């Protein structure tokens, strides 16, 4: 995955709001001389994060987020200054072990070569250090064991010793980052486990606020039934990556026997023969409880479905307003939202054509489930857990909301939100 530092920073700001100001203030420096154990990687001197761009281009975006989150944790938790008078090798293993265990618990994938200590999830860095140091001393009690400054794990700690020496030699006249020192003292006093616990609470609070902001937009609509027109839906970025969510769910009946066919992104396209395309019917919950912004963004992604399926889109609340066939992007731009009443899922499931291959219902799930079983994809925005008879449920919750990085709502919601 080609590295995009700004995208990684935005994901870090959303996933780790407790470290927000540190992320925003940290300089990310490209350094293709950055190696750990002979492997190109990343590192920090406590002020900047250095990275080997070529190496990071060959790992996934989630792995890139893990690597930079790891380095930010070293800075925020003051691991370099805390290494003074410690066995450097053991301290490196302890800090890496605890950080990686907590990042792994957060859902980030460890990259190859990472320190992975299962029991580390139960320790703060100082606690794990004492245990690992005892194990090392017991193992080498009959030998002359010395501390090693060699890198361990996936990231380089080679700059730590110099950074520690520079900090000790810093004079009062030299510029200090008072904010960073204050934040580091606070995080150090809490310990790694408590810091991650508080970050999880802060992230949950931010995502709930963001979700509330999106839903609140719908409250500006009239409480009575009204007609709402979708405008300019093709111009702005989608809020959520619907293509990724729908990729596994949509059924495409493709004849692999076509000659001269090409395969691109998993889609087979014949040159000489027309593909008999399946049909997709999409029902939008326009009761007013679902944000119009979300409805617009969902419709944008219908453009991608058009490439592989005949599409019809309809609105429903406590009644069904009929399907509109979508043939072109212009048809999507002209699509009108009709609704504003309550939500009745019996109306929705009875609206689908019996033999249509793909049935999609986009809703917040706030109503009674229908008695009728139906093989549909239920896309539910929010935390409402539903259990319809048949079909598949996809919830759009916090994890998907973390992908709002490039949307205007990100800047409105998170600007000034960092520590």
C-alpha cells in the first residue's frame, strides 16, 4: 500500500484521540537509512518519527497505522527517558511487548518481526521489565551477562541512547516542549494499560458524538411527510466505503466460459458478448431518522453497482413509494427522497420483486422486524442490533466511522478536539 502520511495521521488522530496533540505536533521524517536488525523499518528519537518509505510501501495501510501508532506510543509514554539506568535490551523488549499487546487488542495487525508477548497485555512497561529482567538474570546467573544496545523487534531504538544523552545535557536556556513534557508525565503516572483504557473511552465518546451529529441532520427535516431532492450527490467524497462493505454481499452471475474475457478487480468483462446482468433492488429508509447525508452517500455508491447489475431504488417509511430504475449516473443525481413518516419493515419486505437476485435495505433499524423471512442485505447505520428472519446484517458502527478521515465532518468534529 503506497504510504500516505496525511491519511495515516488522520487515522491516528481518530483512533488515538488521547495522543492527538502529540500526533499533530510530531514531525514524520522520511529516512531510507532507517533499519532494525538489518530490516528497513521506523524509529523515533522522542521528538520525530523516522521511517523507511520503500519498506512501508510494501505493507498494508493497517500495518502502517500500527507501526506509526507504535512510535507515537514510545513518545507519549516517555519510554526513552524512562530507559535511564535500565538494561536497554530488556527495556526495549518490555516497552515493545506492552505497546504491541495493547495495539493488537485495539485491532491493529502486528507486522513481521514485532515483539509479541501474550502475557504483556496484563502489565505496564515497568512491571514487565522487572519480570523480564529477573528471567534474564536467572538464565545468565552463571555467566557474565551484559546489557545489549542491539535493536529488538520491528522498530529501531538506535536513536534512544543519543536522545537520552541530549536530554541530560539540555540546558535551561534551550527550548523545551513544555506541553510534551507535561503530557508525558501524566501518561507515565497512569501507566500503559490505564492510558489505553482512557483512550478507548475518549474514542468511544468522539465516535458517538460524530454518529449523533450525522443522525441529527435528519432532525432538520419536517416531522411531516415531505419531498426531499438529492442534489450534487456525485461531487463529494463518500462518508463510508460502501464498495468494500457490499463487495462480498452482492451476487454477480457471471459466465466464466466467455472467450476473450478480462478480469479486473474480481470482475469479468467479455469483449464480444453481453453479460446477462443480475438485478438489484435497493430500499432506502426515508422515515426521517436516517441522515439525508448518509442516504446521499449510499446512492453515490450505486454508481459502482451499476457496472455489474441492473438497479432499482425506492423509498419507504410506513408506505412504499415505488421503484425508480437507475440506468445512468444522471438518474442517480435526479433521485428524489420521499418520506418522513414512521418505519414499517413489513412494507419494505413486501415491496421487493419476488425473483430479484439482490435485495438491499438501508436503515437505522429502529422498528419492529417483519414476520416474513427475506434474503436481503440489511445495512444498519448505528448501534441498533437487529435479527431479521433471513438475509445478512451489516452494521455501520464505530469501526466504519473511523474511515471518515477525508470528509468535511472530520475537520468539523475533530478540529480542536485533541488534548
